[in-house]
């Protein structure tokens, strides 16, 4: 197994609002290995964005705060690190790309200056070296004539170009972890593909690990090594890309796959929507958060929160359906069609105790 | 940008023409003439005076004369102060007003921006609440009430500064303060709102994600962007200070334009009223024009796009 | 997680019966659904400033309506024998830091020395007129002018801005050029000239303020309508064949109302201020009528010896302007859809 670079244990993030405490992230565990890409998937409001902002301690406080849990990175617990030391990690060891490139650049500062900022801050470069490196970075992310681009302002760039600039900023200090928060959602489909290509390309060049947040499973298949599916502020299923796509176990994952159009969707096969809306995290439902929307819900789902079960060394599922007493259920057609047998699966799902994935 | 500037200039001139014409005809509608305040005069003497002011000509002739005079910077003669040209009166009076106005604007802008920044950074703390309350009081208390209170407490009760004197520099302190309050309050409120919006923006988040410190993001990213729209309220602020000067100068007996204006209103000195009116209008229009151009220069989005969006 | 393996393994099989959540359960909405105005009202109630503003306005309105008839003095009754009496309210005279003990600036009981039996709650002016009655009738006039100016601005602004934006094109172009020129004229100058020509009075002062005042409202309405006109819900409604009237009254106006109400709320204090300002430079309401501004002006003349004459109307006018500003601020925060949670 390759080297672990990040380990998150039992992370809780809450927001104080007029209505009370919104528990946006409710006990999330995951890890990230060196050089791999982890995709976090879920619908809006599932807590995926908040989770990653918590990793960088960028939750606006107030109203948000990390309520509990640990974020282990290079022997430090980022959840409790003083702000001053956190500043030295942001942009240097961990950096981030945001969803909307139209708003994430300072409109009155030249692109060059914005790229130079982290270089000057973290690598103590002088203006000249930083400038050279910034132009190099612009070239690296595929912007033509970087010398002139360097002196321009964000409004002179298109959306896709701006996202390239944001990527250049994020990669300026060769970070160990790159967090990409829906980096392609706001872009045209053709540009999306280019940006994804660029990210894959750059990942191999600078050997960074990527946490890729998206609600688009199609994107996941292209970029990720492992996938974590989030629902209602918790990770409900995680595993390798193959495990999630070809042998998903959680009804919510089934729902996601069922609602995803693919090129091999037969003319007859219908896309199936997941009914209902995500849970109100102001008063999270008792038991399994997905039970209300699930066709496969059981009595216990409305009473007790399910534990995690291991289907293989890498595949974790948080569902009572894995319990030996649970009835055998048939996944929906879309999932059955693509089902493949995973050679590394255990004979039976194993209950995970104590520390989870 | 050039086209835009020229367009603005044309508007400016049209506006001025309209104002000048309107003031001219409004003044003709006014009851009273230079004769109203004179002692009893024989018809011959009246005739001489009317001739002197050109009031015997038919209206269109008077208008043309007035406008050509204006173009040469001639605002006519005062009805009250024998034979004194209005331009000369304005020239004599402009100094103290300009000094007070300048001090009030500069002090107000600096304080207002600082208070606004602090309130935004310390959002939802007692510092924020305190400055917000002070700012809303500042825009609510009329300038003449504030000036009178200052005069009463600082001048009459505490006797720290003279009640109403003009001559030494320290005499400018109270009137400047009285004029500044509204400016500080308005700019502070504006700045706070701008800063709060910017501090919640994505690019501030990105700056933080780069590892820039809190102070760094505020100074390098937020303040600069919040200052740009501040420029736009410089126009209204100038007007507020001009307006305020009418009453504040009266209260502190400052020999400025505002005091002269109020005096002329009370003595029906129409040529002076017209002159000062036009002077204020030109000043106001010039400030608005400068602000527009300045805005284009400091905001790269407008500067490089070649016009206002 | 504390639950140990054996406990989980031994869960009753009965619990694993399938049980689908009912339709209503799945679709149940946790929070009550509120329309825009209900939501705004809830947020307005949470704004302390707005509540303070509403309370002050209510109190001042109450006194403006009933204050002048609460004692026997008329606003124009002169009584030279009772001139320049300081304020005296029996119930409050024991509290030394309040200026209601009937003593002048030197602590001398003027009522006793002049053998005045009646109490003047806010004192009297230099003609012996009761300042209580004068202050509240002045408040009436100030409020009247402020609200009237706001209403007229509202009507002109909405029509002008609405027409300009709705019809667009040439109409809009011409109408906007006119506004652009009007905005370039410093409005105080216009107001002063206007009043010099027409005698100062409630109507002329209000009209003077309206002449330039409506442009702000018209610009806001135009901006809002232009923004809304191309939004999907309006396009959708138009596609479905809604008539022009329906579009304007059902879709555009309700959505424009927020900023319009806020602007109106800011117009009232601005008009009250302008009126007071005019009175203070001698262009206000003509005697014997008095507005708060002219009372401040009268009081200012004797500020050194009888400061209460100026303080009382000053406090009332500052409170009115303050309360309207507070309400407008609160409304702005409450109606800003970006703040909706």
C-alpha cells in the first residue's frame, strides 16, 4: 500500500444559524494516499464542499466551526493547528481550486501578481524569480503568450482560461494535496474535458494527490482512483472506482448511478431520478438519513444509524442492508446491467468496529 | 475611454447651459429689483440704476448679454454691494469655504474608510455594533443641529474654542468637525457594506487558500476593491459638504461662500444668488465628471474595456 | 462507535422487515413554507434597529397627533408675561439631570420668581408661546412634508422608471437623457430657487423637493425592471401569453417593490431634513406656522441663554430622521434576497 498522506477521522462541522445548529458534516472518515485521486460525490448540500473547506480550515467562522474530529497531515492535526501555522500549509502543502472561475480571481489585480503571491509567501522568492516561475506556470497550464497574459486582468480571460489561471495558482508551490471543488461545473462541456485533461496531466507531472469534489459521476469515472459517496453530511459508501461503478452496495449510490446517463445506456433504459429532497441538517433524521427516500428502507433504518460494513479491503458501506438478517434486495436495472464480480470481495460483508475507513 | 470622456463633457456643457438659462429666467420671475432695497429715488435716478444693470433692455437681449458675460466669466454686479462684481465677491469668499470643505472631505474620507474597514473585519462584535450605531446617528443628526451642539458645549460651556471667530487656524476646528460628521458616517456605512460583501467573495477565499494571512487578504485584496466604489460617493459627498457649509458657516460666522449665500437670500441680492448658484453647480458637475473619469482610471475593468459598462 | 459486534449481530430480524417511507413522509418539508413578505417580516422583527425605529416613530406619531391637544395652550397663543420659561414637568422635576425642573441655566427657579402657576412641559419661547404645543404641531408639519414628498416621488418615480424600462429603445433613451441632465443639477440649488420664487409654504416646499427628488426613484425602478424583464419567470409568463398588464402588475411590480419601499423609507427623512435645513436658512414655513426646522432656527437665536428652546425640537427632528433611517436599514436587510436563509 502506498504512503498515506492525509487521514480524516470522525470530522464534524456545524454552522450556527437563526434556526439552530446545522450539522453539515456528521462524522466523516477518509484517507488519501500519495499520488491518488479521491473523488467525493454527492448532491448539493451533502456536505462535500464543507468537508474539504474544513481540511483547509476555510470554514467561515462565525457561523461555521469544526465541532470535532481529527485531520492528520504530516504528523499534525490540522483541526487544531494554530491559524499562523495553518497559513504556512495553505497554498504550499494543500491548495484548492474553486467552482466558479468567474468570481474566484481578484478583479483588480493582474493575473501575474495573483500567481506570484503564494510564491513570494511560501518560497521566499524575490520578485524576479517569482515572475519567471509564474510565467512558467502559465505555460504549464496551457495559456498561450504567457508574457502578455501575465500583465492582464481577470476580465480579459474567458471562463476556461480563468480556471487555468486558478489551477496555476494552486499548483504554484507544488502542493502535496490539491483540492478541486467542482472545478468544471461552471464551464462548458468542451472546456470541462480540457480542464480535466489538464489536471490529470499535471498530476503525473508534479505527483500531487487530488481530492476531487463533484456531483457528476461521469467526471468521476474519468479522473478518480477511489470514490467516496456523501449523503446528509456522512460518507455512505466508499471504494475504488471499479467497486463503486460495478458493484455498488448502498441504495443511494444505486440511485446516483441510475440517474447517470452514459453512452452505453440502451435506448430502452430509462434514467431514474432519486425521489425526495436531501435531509434538513438542522434536524437530521433519526437512523439512516437516506431511509426516507429509499425504496429499500427497513424498519431499523428509521430507528438506528447503520454501522459500516466492509465488502472488501477497500470497499465500505454504511447500510443495514449489509446485515446478515437483511433481506436480499435486487438493485435497480441500471446497476444490475453493469454489475461485475469484484475478485477482492469477501465472502460476506464484515462489520467494521471502532475506527472506520 | 476617450469617447466616453467626450460624451461626458458634452453632457456637462448641456447641463450647465440649462442651469444657467433656468436660473436666469427664474430670477426674472422673482419679485423685487435693485430698487427694492434702495432709499426713495427719483425716477431719473431709478432709470440710471436700471440702465447700469441692463434691466431696461428687452428680455432676449438681457439673456444674450448675460450668457455672453457668463462665457467670459462675468457674473454681473451685486444689487447690494454697490458696483461690486459678483465674481469678486465669490473670489473673496471662496478661501474659507474651500479650506473647510477640503479639510472635512479629507478627514471624513480617511476616518470613514478606517471605521468601515474595522467594522467589517470585526463583523458582529461590539466594535461593529458600536460604529454602526454611531454611523446611523451621524447620518441622522442634521448638520446644523450638530454644529449648534458643538458650539454650545465646546464653545459656550467648556470654552475650549471660540464660539464663532475667524482668523486663526484653530477657528477652523469646530466648523470642520461639524461638516465632517456626515461624511464620516456615510463613507463608513458604505465602506462597511462593500467590505463585508468582498470579504465573503470567492477571491478572498482563494487568497486565503493561497496562505495569505488575514491582514494580507484585507489589505492587499479587500480594501483596494472596496475603495473603488467609494469614489462614486465623492460626488454626493461634495454636495453634502456644500449644503452643510451654508448652515455651518452661518453658525460659526465663517466668512465663506455659504454664509454669503444665506445672507444674499435674506437680502434678495439676486445677482449674487445667481452667481453662487452657478458656481456651486459648476463645482458639482465638475466633481461628478472627475469622479466618473477617476473611476474609469482606477478600475481596470472599465479602463481596459473602453467605456462604462 | 460504541455498538459492539455481537449486539449488532443479534438485532431482532423483525427490524429488517421492509418498510418504505410514505409519500407524505418523504416529501415532508421540515420548515414551514413562507412567502417573500412573511419571510421579510420575520427577519425585520429580528433586526433590533428596525424595532427601535418602529417604536420611536410610533411614539412620535402619537404625540404629533395628540400632543398639541394635551394641554390648553394653542400653538400661536402669545403670553409675554410667560416668555422664556424653561421646561417644567412636575413628575420629572425631582430628577436633577433631566432639564424638566423649571430652573434656568444658573439653577434659578424661574417659575417661582415669576409666580407662574401653570407648567410649560417644554418651556416657552420669547413670545411666551408653549413649546410643547409648538413642537408637536411642528412635528406634524415636518412629518406631513416628509411623507407627502415621499409619496409624490414614489408615484412619479414608478411611472417614469417603469415606462422607461418597460418600453425601452428610443423612449428609454430619451427619458434617460432627461434624467441624466436633471441629476447633474445640484438639487438644493433648485429647491432654493423654487422657494425664492414661490412663497415658502408646505406645498411649495414639498414641490421644490419633488422636482429633483423623483429621479433617484425612477432610476431604481428602471434598473430593477430592466433586470427583471429578461428573467426566466417573466419570459415564461410572456411565453404563456400573459398580457402586458398582467406582466406589469403580477410579475414586475411585486418584485420591484422591495427596493422601492426602501428608497421611499430613505426619502422621508431626507425630505424632513431638507425642510428643516430650508427653515434654518430662513426659507422655511412662514410664521405663525412652525415646522421643527423653524423651531430649531428660532431656538438657535437664543442658544446661549435659553438652550432648551433649540434642544427640544433638535432632539425630536434627530429622532424622526434616526427612526426612519433605522427602519429603512432594517427593511433593506430584510428584503435583500441574498440574505434569505
